[in-house]
C-alpha cells in the first residue's frame, strides 16, 4: 500500500525565493511607470505637432480667405462654407490616392499624392485648402494599425514608413478644422481663429489604458464628429487622446477688388 508523501511545512525562517518575490513586487509598478513616461513623451510630442498644425492652418487661412475668388471656383471672399466634404468624398479620394502610389511610398510621394488628389477631387475651396495645410504636418502621427486595439508595443508607437500610408486613411477621420466664433461660415473681423482638433491614437501597452480613453469618451468627440469620424467608429477600437490647439492671426487682405475672369 502506497502512502502519500508527508506534507512538509516550511519553517518561518525559510527565506528561499524572497529576492525573486521582492523583484516581482517592485518590477511591476516600476515597469508601469516607465511605460506611462514613454506614452506621455509621445503625447507631448503629438501635442507640439498639433500646435504646429494649428499655426499652419491659421497661416493658410489669413491669405486664403481674402484671396482671388477665381482661384476657388468663384467662392466669395472670407467664406469657409463651400465644398463641405462628405464621407463618400473622402473614400473616393483615398481610393485615387492609393492607385497613384504603386511604388514604395516615401514622404514626398505620399504628401504630393494626398495634396493633389484632395484638391483635384474635393474641389479647391478655401476650406479644403486650409484643411490641407493642417493635415500635412500631422501625417507622421498616424498609427501604423489604424483603429486596432491588439498587439500594442513601443515599436508600434514609434512607427515607421507605414505611417505615411496609414495617414491617408486616418487623418481625414481623426482631424477637425473649425473656426470658433464664425457666423454663417463667413469671417467678418480683422482676424481669424483656427482650431485644430486631433484624435491621437495611443499604442504603448498598459499606459494607453491609464492615460488615454475610448473615442466615445473624448471631450472633443463632438468636433471630431464633424471630421467624418462616425464612419470610422465602426472599425475603431483603440485608445485615444484628444489634442486641441487654437491660433489667431490677422487676416492679410488687400484694399482692392479682384477682377472677374474674362474681363
């Protein structure tokens, strides 16, 4: 008859494995703290780029708004209400951009294709021109896996050349350019305020759960909804940080009227 082995009671003085246990207790919070620092660094970097985007959009607005109406299909001066883009327009542009990038994409080819197709297919309105000035500085911030919530890593957060391609699909849905205080889509004062709102996708593991939110919980989701984001919500499952900046500049108009074409 086999007897069960006797149960050994560990004496209170037995300290085997205590160093490994202490290492585990100390390592987990320190690793979480390190990941949060990395994610905060990426968010700070993105915040600076959004500020640059707002400055770029404002510099574009102050010269585009009073520009020759003939350059914008007859759109009146100081108007930003023409050619408001729909989701189907964006999908069409993205398809055309993708067809033009047959070779290995680089920064010049992607930016050129995006700008050419945006203005050619959506119309060279004042609003689209200002939007384009805000879009291009933020292209390096686009996530490599748009909207996915799986396999996050620091390498994914750093990104690579794929960011340039995913930016074509992500930027139109993640960025909104608005004009606070504008009445009826027409600027009437001597200056213009441009607000850029961007949904930055956090991809650092663990830290994104602490520092970032689901898109539906973002404070700026209402403004981002104007940037066609409802179409994208069906496949977005990531964590985001809403970034927003405003820039106000004097409008650079001239005291004369433009002639009509053919006159």
